[in-house]
């Protein structure tokens, strides 16, 4: 399902989550989810952001801006340590 707004095309998946944002003059951004939680953003096929949620949280506790090479936290500095742990 897609919607156009001012030259920007928004595409939603069957569950109603934002899947893709594109425009004629810019790159395409796609969103990856784990259930309802946004876990990653891809621009032109390359991962640009990674998100980490806590159980039951709507807002990411932590995200990593891959292009800038910097972690960001929406809660506290302790969440930054998650940037260096690898999924098992």
C-alpha cells in the first residue's frame, strides 16, 4: 500500500508499518522491524541506523547512526555499551 504526499511516496507493509520512503529526487529509505519494533534503516540498500529497544518500549532506548559513526541514547549513557555487543 503506497501513498504520495508532495512528491514523497510512503509505502506501508500489510501490518500498517512504514516500510519505504522515496522521492523522485532523493534516495529510497527502507525500514526493518522485529515485530512492532523498528530495528534498522537502510538508504539505497546500505544500513544507516540500527535501533535497540527494551521489552515493551515504543521508543528505542539506543540507536547507532552508522554514517556518523556515533551512538545516541534516548535514555542514559549506560545504553551506549550496547553499541559494542554483537547479536548471538
